[in-house]
C-alpha cells in the first residue's frame, strides 16, 4: 500500500543521510521507524492498563473478593 505525507526539508535531509549511511532505501527506514513507534505505543497502552488494574485492585485490597475486580471487558 502507498501512503503520502509531508515532512520538513531538514527531516528529509536527515532521512536521506541515514538511508545512505545504512545502505537502505528511505522507504525501509520509514517503515521500520513507524513499526517501532506503533510497538512502543502498544507497550504504553498495555502499561497504562496494567497500572489501572493494579490501582483498582490496591484500592480494594482489604476486600476478600479483590480477584474478581479486574476489568476484562476490553480483552479479546
């Protein structure tokens, strides 16, 4: 699939230089960078959900039935 986007001239220069140093096409660098970014965003999302679940449980830790407090409604 083809996508189009705008970037500054400075970013274009940096991309060209990085591609030349790495011996890779600019497209490969862009795709790799986007994939890394999306993985990082997924990790952040999972970490935020883990914090939310942990806080939920810790608020009700004194309750005997804390195990059932986990919100699994968004799980697949």
